[in-house]
C-alpha cells in the first residue's frame, strides 16, 4: 500500500533527525580525537625536553616557564627560529 504524503513527510523528518544526530556524534568524535592528538603531542614534546634537559625536572612550573621564556627569547634561539629546517 502506498504511503500518504503525510507519512512520507514524517519518514523524511525522521531521517533528517537521524542524520543530524549522526552529524553531532561525528563532530564530537572529531573534537575528541583532536584533543587526544594534542595531548599526545604535548606529552611527547615535554618528554623530549626532560630527556635533553634533565636538570629542569626539579624546577617548579613557574621556574620552568621562566627558563623557557629566557631560552626562547635569547638571540641564538631567534636566529634558529628564522632558519629553514
């Protein structure tokens, strides 16, 4: 038996709702993956720093921040940052 136009409209509306929910889930999954990637990158880079500068492990967060600021703002660091990798 053929569906009435009202039934077809209801079916299409249900499909729209399902697709919107699927879109929301995919966006949420994408954001979650981006957060995981960022966390992984930050941990990896911090690990490299601790490996190369083991004396900084005992620094407080504030001391480490000051150390990085002074290191990054140094003349040699500025020269390195302008060079091509």
